[in-house]
C-alpha cells in the first residue's frame, strides 16, 4: 500500500502538477487538486508497477507499457492544453465539468471493482497463473474487459473535465488502439489456456460495450 501511495504521489506530481507550473494561478483551481486525488486513488487501487520495467514481461508484447505511456502522454497533454491554451475558460466550473467528474468517478469505480473482483489474478502484465480461472462474477458478467472500459471512461472524462478538446480527440484515437492491442494478446493467451471454456464465455459476454460489442 505504501509503495502504491508513493507511486500515486509521484505520478500526480509529474503528470498533473508539473505541466501547469508555468501558470501558477491555475493551482488555485479545484480541478487540478481533484485530478491529483484521482491519480493517487487510481494508483492505490491497482497492483504496484514500475512504468520503466514493465516491458521486461515478454508475453505482453509491450502492451502494458503502451497503455501506461499512452495514458501518461494524453493526460500530460490535457494539462498543458488546460494551462496554456484554454485558461481560464478551462477551469470554469459548468455543467460539463460536473458531468465529467461524475464520469471520472464511474470509470474509477468500474476499474476498481474489476481489480478487486480478480484479486491476485489481476496483474499489470499478461500471464496465466497457477490458480487462474475464468471469472464471470461482478463486472466480468457484464463485459469481459471492465478494467479497460473503466480506464477509458476515466481518462476520457478527464480531458472533458478540463475542457481540453484537442487532448480528448487524441484520447479517442490513442487509448482504444492501446487497449484493443492489449485485448488481442490477452484473449489469445486465454484461448490457448482455456480453449472451449473461454470461447463459451466470449460468446455469452461482450468484450467492451455491454450487449453490443
């Protein structure tokens, strides 16, 4: 827990606070500190990881690092856009800000629910563990990849929260590419391990969008 807290503080400092330091006035906006809180909570409620060494897991094909650095890059860009391109409109609180905050909370809760449902089976790298099993309960009864869906909602909503429209467009393109590539290799691994059992699960539960896809 201490390690994850330290990582959360470090990430929030580098990704949220650092890019806006050139505009000290923006540090008075509650949006910045709400994002710091979300960054810390997101780190606390997932396994500890080192973004610089995650690529050593050969089975990942670099998908873990791709997701992490895609999130860092798009969020960093959103803070830059907020502080220097759209300020002060970017930190005016309006209905869009409120809806985005609710969506951020939903995304974080969904990802956290998925992490807690999997327990020790949830890892930042792709691997089949000794006691691995196909989990169908909780959010995994709704979609096969709720943690990725939750993460996308969270980080997409963050750009809206900041009125960072260019960064939002980047998120729409970059994050799905990262998540879909990860899902491809993850499902390939699970099909090789569980065969028909996983195919049955795939036929019954949609991948990302409930009842649609």
